[in-house]
C-alpha cells in the first residue's frame, strides 16, 4: 500500500478534448480515458458530510480503478452508489474502511475524511478506524460462532466482557436489525443455522453493534431471495435517519426505494451525484437517465 | 441471429460418439479401480481379523497313530499336498502339520505327518492341553494329582476334578508371591538406589576432594547416615517379604499334575507353573467360549512371557496408545503454528514457496532417518544434557543414563517430527479453505490480524486440522523403524505411568505393538507357534488405530457441525 502525499496527477486529462466530448458522449469519453467532471447537483453541496472523499485515486498494480473521486457522504442519510459492473463502486466502498490495504498491489492518492479525521493519514490506526465503521458484504458472512457472539464480536475484540453491557448491545442491535423476534430464543445457537436473509440481517446487527459513524453496505441483497431482500430493504429504511449509510447496489429500484442520495459511477469515475429523486426523475445527463431507466448497463 | 433460415439442423453422428460422450467405459474403469482397491483392503482386513480372532479358539487335539508304531498328540494346524517325505510312497500325497508341543520331551514344537504313514487318527476324550509359564504347551493325558508324596487323585476324571479344585488356589498364591517380588521388593530396591545416589550426589555437591583432606561435608555425612538407615530398614522389610513369599512358595511346593504323553512318557508339571489347562475334545461350546475369553483377557491384560510369544501384550497396548497420544499432543501445536505463519503471515514469494516444497519433501524422508536423528539429537544431545544437569549421580555411580537413552518422550518427539509435514500441509489446506469473506468481515469489525486468526480462522479450520492429525496419528501409530532406535524395547514391563513418585516417567523405555509384530514374527525362536500370535497382535494394532481414528473423526464431525456452514 503506497499512499502518495500529492493529490491527483492528471492522467490522460485533456480539457479541450472533454469540453468537446461533453455532453455529446460523455461515457465514450470516459472509456477513451479522458477526464470528465462529475455533475453534482446543488442540493448535495449543502449537506453536512459525515465522510468526505477528496480527489481519491486508486490503482491495482498498474491499472487505475478510481479516478479523482470527490464526493461528500451526508450525515444520517442513505447514499446509494450505482453503476454497471466494474465501475469501482465496491472498490470505493472498501477504500473507506481501508479493506483494500489487505491487497498487496494497491496504491492510492488523495484522501478521505471521517468526521474530519483523515482516513489515509499515516498516523491513523487502521484498526481503530475500522471500529468506527460497520460493513456488510455481498454474501452473508456470519462467523462460526453463536448468534450472540456474532453480534457482540466487535465489542469482544475491544475487550468488553461485561455480560450486562453485551446483553444490552446484543438485544439493541438485533432489534435494530429487525431480527430480535426471530432469534431471541436461540441466541446461543450457531449462526450458521440461520437462513440467508437472517444471516444478512445478523451481519447488519453485527455492523451496527459498535455504533458506527458510517455504515457501509456492499450489495447487501444480491445473494438474497426477493422476500429476504424486502426485509433487508425495510431495515435500511428504518436505519435511515439514525445511521449514515453508504450502499452499493445493482438494483435501480432498490436505490430509488431506499436511498436519499444517489451517485452514478462509470469506469472508475463519478458521473453524476444528487438527491435520489433528482437522479431518478430529472437527471442532468442523458447517460444517467439511460442507465437508471435500464437502457444500458 | 439474423440468418436463421440458412441453418440446417446439424447431423447427429453415430451411437459411438454418444458412448464416449456419456463416458460409459470411464464409469466402468473408474468404478472398477475403486472396487479393486476396496476388495484388496477389505480382503486384507478380513484375513487379519479372521486369523487374529481364531488364534485363541480351542482346537481339538488329535491322537495320530503311525503305521510304524509312533504316536503323537496335537492340534492339526495345516494340511497341504507335498512330495511324500518317505521313500516308500511315490508322487504327491497329502500331509498334515501337527502342533505336538512337548518340546522338552520330543525336541519338536511341530511335526509333519504324511497321511499315508498314519494308521489311525482319533480324538481321545481326555487329551489335555496344558499351557505352562515356561517351556510352552504340553499335550498329554492327566494321570494323577500329586501333593508331595501324597497322591491326591488318580485317573483322568478324578485328577481333573482335583485339578480344577486346587489349581486356582495355587495360582492365587503364586500371583501374590509374584506381586510381592515385583512391586514390593522393587520398591525397596528403588529406595536403596535412591539413598545410594543421594550419597553420590552429596559427594558431587561437595566438589572435588582436596588432596590430603579428609574433611567430609555435612551433607555427605547426613546422606551417608540416611543411607545406613535405609539399608537397615530395607533389610528388615526384605526379610519380612522373604518370610511371606517363602510361606506362599512352601504351600505351593509339591503340588503337581502328572501327565502322560502320547508315547507313554510321564511327566509331573508343577501346578503353579500351569497358566491354564483344558480338554478341548470334551469341551462344550460354552466351555470353548470360556477358554477363548480367558485367553483373550490374558492377552489384553497380562504381561508377555516366553519371549513375547505367549501371554499378554498389555504393556505394548499401553505403550502404543500413550506414544500415539503424546505424539499427537506434541505435533498439533507445532504443526498448526508453523502452518499459520506460512499461510497467514508469510508474504507469498520465492522463499515461502521454497519452505513449502521443503516441508513436502520432509514427508518423503525415510523414517529410519528420523530415528537416527532422534537418537542423536533427542536421546544423546538433549537427554545427555538433562542427565548431566539433573541426574549426574546416576551417571557417575551406575554409569546408567536416565534421559540419555531411548524413552517414551523421545520416541513421541521423534514421531512428532516425522508426522509434522502431514499436519502442516493439512493445516495449510484447511486455512486456505477458510473463505476470505470471513477474514474481511472480521477486519471490518475492527479486529486485528491475530484476533481474526484466533477467533475466526482457527475455529473454522479446526475440522481440517483434525483431518491432518488423524492422518498423522495413523501414520505414527504404525511406524516401527525409528522407534527401534529411540526407546522401544522387546520387553519393558514398567509402564511410564505408575503409582510411584513422580508418577509419570517419560524417560522409560516402552513396548509397542508394531515392534512386537516384528519381534514375535521374525525374531522368535519358535516362529511356527508365534505365527497365530502375530496375526492377533496385528489385528489388535489395526483395531487400536481404527479406534483412535474413529474417536478423532467423531470429534471432527462435532467441530464441523459447530463451525463450518453449509451456506444456502
């Protein structure tokens, strides 16, 4: 992992070229490697950000996966990242809690700030940082232990062993994840025995147990059946207002149903970012409109 | 596509292609290979099980009367076709191998008889097998039961009744005398030795004697005084024991069973030297089962006698199980830690790959090499060092090493080394089978690397690690070659755990079933008689390994149910 202090180097950026390309065919310009400025709706500029992504670039080896992403993630709102496969949504999400550190060849420039604290500051303790966030993955990944231990895992590794505290957090989190009524009688049974949808809600309970400042959801419903998906979406609705949620999704309906803000990404670039109603009903770019209405991608 | 109309249906080829497509021949080939393998394995196991289980079954005694007037009594153990041994009969005739026993009278344990030379063969009712402590079996007919000059009973029936009455009593006295000799007298011997070594130790502690100085340190004085006291006490107790065993022996003296062999030689067998006697020809089925059970319980629970070719194998069972378990306990942490580093911490690269290849190669090193290493490093270097530090007195006084020679601990360590590659490879595989999503989930919760490994990765990998341990145990329990160098002995009756302080004696030499197979089968002076015993020991060893494995598999399946999910 190599963090460069300098901000975005201009790679293949040619102002003349893209001014000619905008708005004629912005996506082709992006595909050709030209820099295209993101269209950011005015309402986004007024939000209170919990997380600020600032000119963030990321390379896997020699291949650049993220190009100068700059976007604020609003406090206590649900923000959806949409875009076709391979556009860097998940990479961006995994950059927020620095899970990409685990990949040997990753190199980044730029920064992100969580409530003002620089995430990529060399002095930042990455373990402490991750304790301030919760993350839910594409495939439910309950740990090989009991339901109870799954939920309080973050507290356990933090050294919390007070039974009363753990019990309270467990119940609150499971209630928060709308799972309490289904599992309250078998808290000490293995989490492996739960259904896929229950497992995913358990993962959400686990993620909110430590009161995260931001909750990262990486396509949380893509491995679930429609009924389980419905339950998880309902849950995301309920989390709105209490947690700052950043959710990656492939599902347009899901984005429009659950989120307050939506960002459209393409080939590692942020294309358009605005309120969900704005993006879905009156997008600035016709490319965005084409994508959200399902005409491409 | 656009040009649908141009497509004609593709012509299907002959049924030959469908044969290869369905792959019927391959199904048969693969299925046949599996069936062959299973047949060979089950055949071998069934053979061992049958031969091993039938060893102790009482076989009828046959009285063979030869045409030339010779008579022999014994169990028919084999029949085959062979060139006739006598010149009179030409061509191939059938012959039988008879276990005639009575070695000291006839000079044979077994004899071949040509069927043509046999005038008559019968199964007399009173033919008796006498299993003796020493000298092997004796076959004959009971004549009289004697007690000194007194004749207690005459005639087979009377004698047998009297024998069944008196024999258990005599044997009980004999066992008591043996217990006193082995345990109580052994205890006294050890106390004497301890006191003697304490004197030597005190001298060593006092340092090298200064020339011309006759001063003796206080410690030496005390130790010498203590030794005198122990000698006196042991002398008193020894005399007491002598009196007790003398009484027992005297009561047993004179009791004897007079037996007549088939060719008329009479012999008196002392009653206390008879382990068991029976008349297989007149035993009912229940009686046969009684003898069978009694022989099995002796086999499983007693010490060996007659150069291991008779009696029990209890010390060897003990040694095998103890060594295997200690080995598993030693190899598990080593192997798991090494694999953890290789898989979780070491950054992949040329060095890691080289280390991995080296570990795989270690699994191919001949086991005798491990034995030689164990002897050189564990026994001589480590054990010798321990002796120098803690057991110098024994070295100086008796020139007898304590840890500096083969023993249970060193043998277990050597085998742990031998099976280490198996555990490392299996653990690595188990670790790599843990989904990365679990690790990421844990990291995302703010767990560190070690927390993730300890709480998530290891529990999830445990069933796979257990598989490695099972393989290691199966391999370790069957090894013989390295054990011969690092502590297995032909005879070692003192178990490494007993009631004497400090209760655990890992430095002691021990017996092992696999070595016993080699020893009984190939080093025995009477290999024919030992052959059934070899089958039984093999049967037992296979059973023990199977039981150990079943136990481990049971633990593994429990872990699997707990930790490994079947997602969706």
